[in-house]
C-alpha cells in the first residue's frame, strides 16, 4: 500500500470512530512531541504548575516526588484536589454546564 492511501484510510478510520463514539479522541503521544513542536510542558513541569495553582493541593509537586509517588499517582491526587476546589471555592471559574451530571460520564464505549 502506498503512503497516500495509508493516510486516506487512516483518516477515514479515525473519522468513523469519532462519529461512532460521539466524542473527540485523546491521543497520548508522549510529552516530548508536544514539548518540541508546541512548547508545552512535560509531565514534571505540568504537575509542578498545577500543584502551585490550586489551594486544595496540600503540598508542592516535589513533596510528592520525594514521597516516591509516580506522576500518575500525583496526577490523581491533584485531580481530586482540583475537583474539591472546583465544586467549592473555584466554582465561579467554570462554565455552569460543567456541573451537570452528564460531565461525569466518559465517552460511550
């Protein structure tokens, strides 16, 4: 198969999947790609920034790393803190519809 046909087939497959699932995909391509081409933070930088922006996060990112937690574990801790903040003191900073029960559901499988 030539490369152009591969691209067309892959694009069609992705479009069909998006149509079926009714939501946008999330692509995990590694932080190196997005950091290099878009200047976005890597995981350590992102978690450091997120940890400093939310009053509900009890400690800085370094505290959790020194506690030998993985970035996934730290992200879960921060997500729970952000949820508490968003549903309390931070609520005014989000669109009202985000507090609808439907926003707790993931894309249909």
